[in-house]
C-alpha cells in the first residue's frame, strides 16, 4: 500500500512537466485525490482554503475508501484508493480546496472538465461553538450540496465563478461535466462545496469528490473546431458511471420510427450545420433546472440520435422568457442547458461532442403577449455544430 502511494507521489512531480508538452491540455496534480487517509487534511497537491476562509473550522478529509471509515463514511473510491470529502455547515461556513495550474486558463477560451461526485448517506461530525470545536456530540451532515468551480490568481482567490453543478443528491458516483469559459487568465482553480441555490438558510451537508479529468481546450460556440484528441466512443461509454438505481426508463436500442419521434426535425438526412432544433416535451419545475421525469422520452430520443451518429457535435442552448432579471435569466437558462448536457453525458456521450450555453432572454422568438408566447420563448434547443466530427 505504501509503495503505491510512493508511485502517486512520483507522478505528482512529473505531471507539471507533461502538462507543458500539450498547451491544449491542463494536467491537474493528483486529480484522483490520492493520499494517506486522514481527517482534517487536504489531499497531496491540493491546498485547503479553510484556514483562510474559516479559521475556527476543521479542514476537508481524505477518506480511505476501502479499509476503514471516518465519520461513518463507507463509500468506496470510484478511482484509485482515496477521495476527498467536503462539508457545508449551518453556521455559514464551507470547505474548499485549490491548486495552482500547470498551465493557466486563458481568457475568452473554452474548456471541458469533468469530475466524479456523490453524496454520502452518512457523515457525522462535531460542530464549532463560540470559537471552539465540540466533539462530545456528533451531528449528521447529510443534506445535498453543490460543487462550484472558481478561477483565480492565487490560492483561494475566487476571482470568477466558472461553473457549478446542480444539487448532488445521488449516493452513487456520477460524472459531472463543466463548461469553463474564463473571462480572465487564471493561474489557480478552486473546488468549493456550497449550499444548493438559491440559499434560503445554511445547513449541514456533504459532498464526495473523486477522479477529476484534465482540463481540455475546445471550440467556443460559433468557432471552427480545433484539433483535439479523439476519444474512442466505446471506451467513453464504458468509463461512465450510471446510477443503476435510477428511475430512468430503459435505453432504446434504436432510434424511434419517424411517425413515433417527438423531434421529427432531428434527422441526419436533412440536418445542416448551424441548424437549431427545439426540444419539445422537455419539462422543468418552475424556476428550477431539475428535469421532470416526463421529459425522459425526448432525452432518450436525443441520446439515440447521438449514439447512432457518432460524428455529430451539438450545443445545448437554454432560453428564458422576459419575466426575470437578465442575471437570473442567464443563470436559469444555463442551468437548464447544463442539466440536459449532464443527462447525455451520464448516458455515455463523449464530452468532446457536447457543449452548453445559457442565452437568457436575449433571443426571444416573439413578443410576449400572453402565457403561450412566454412558453415559446422559454425553451432549450439543440444546435448542430458539426456533422463530420
């Protein structure tokens, strides 16, 4: 066991050198969060921001994943031997870890990044009271939280929120995709546990984090595709972790017949690059990005189309009606587009073929003179970026 960790430590020294070989790929140091297990310690290669942000609280934890447990967390690692656990607390404090990048994120460029996340059904810990840590009683930290990705110019410098997940409710490991489009050239990245938004009140919750990818450059929406390393589709599908206890319907083996299809325009024979197809029968809760179960048939149809046409690359674009502020509309439309993208990624579609963007209320289809007009503007669309890969 100790020999294996020595191998991981050696790889940490070599990764920055490898990162310089390909300027389109940013290699993280210790992306699998491997280290000797321990409570109140960041994994090797990562800097804990707790001491800076909340000096009276403990640090994040490196969970063993197999042989023993801390805080009643018994989840096996999804990759390697260990993973990191972070919590949010009902006293308005939360945990985060940071790393200096081997290559800076470039302003106005677009990147792919994904990571495995889940929630532990058990996570018991003490609490701080009047500046002191009380461990005489353990409390449950079991509410779901989100993961935020920040870019900055130094450790724990949160200059720009680059992306965030929806609430991580699953107790099975799932792969989450992030679309990073930094406005500045950032030298550091921060992974932050945070409350599900909008935040009504602080609470005790946890998130487990494992198996981060490299950060890879990709075309921004409207750009010509750049040269990328092709990912074998079969390998991509087999590496994705799908929640076996999900209530999603079984996967179709083929695309539906034309007369049964919901999206009749989603036809490879007639599609053109740049064409947009509205996703019909896609439903969300009011002012939420949680996809309703009745939407699964049309999402399965999109998945079947992408599975059968492996060279097609698409953008998922979210739009809102005019009945919200510009900032809120942008966030809601992006979150809904991301939810559709995450669904397809979870089914096994390669991240190199998917991107998402929130357009807010900037591209209305009509003037809003009633409920029906507003419903038409509030939509999610598929844009065909490329038919040839």
